[in-house]
C-alpha cells in the first residue's frame, strides 16, 4: 500500500526529485547538528517554493535520541526548538500559519527514534529482535506517515466485524 524511496543521506539529484515531484509525503530524517539543519533549510526552502501551504505533507524524524530519559527529553526539546525556528524562517516566514512549539500534530514536531545501538551491531536484519523494530518510536513514525498520507492502508483497515484485514 505504500512505497518508500530511501534517497540516501545528503542532498543530491535523486533526493531532490523524490522530494519535489514523486512523493506524497516527504520524510526528513536527521539528528541534532549543523549539517542536518543546513540540509533541512535547503529542503524546506525548496518545498516552500514548489508547494502550496495546503499541499505540504511532511514528517520529521529525529534519529539517535538518547535512551536515558532525561538526556532523551532534553535532546528532543532542543531539536524540536531548532526545527520550529527553521520552519518559521522557511515555510512560514510571514508568521501566518505558525503553530505552537509543542503542537505534536504539526509538521515541525519531530518524531523521535531512539538510538538503538543494537542496530549497528548486527550483520543481518533477521538478527534483530522483533521487539526492537516494533518499538514505540517506529510505531509513532509509521502512524504519522499514514496520517499525512490521508488514508489507512488496507492491511490496517478493519472489516465490518471489527477484525483487521
């Protein structure tokens, strides 16, 4: 029901084509740092030029969020604030559609993905415990993508009797 195109890290022609013409939902993945914010700025500027405000369907995923609760919360708040400022400078420069910083339904609100070190220590995806991939961060990200698509994939729809397809 969905096709994901991983346009690899960095800014390049395939990434630009996929963001600007092919995708129904743009998913920007990054972690705190100047390189991410500079890249996001370029992409958001392009999206703002090429799409109307009503046609922007965007998801921000923040990767490598520390699993330590206090550290993770602080990292999320800092990144959210930086992304919110960036949205104000690019997609809402006239400040007409600015949503509150902590509005978790907004495009600027990053979906946190914890720093699962286990993912970097395996040779095959089949070596990863399924509970890691079913973790809350991935579920939230998937739900946000489905929401931005504006429809529920058939596999998640319920039958008349309440059971899932």
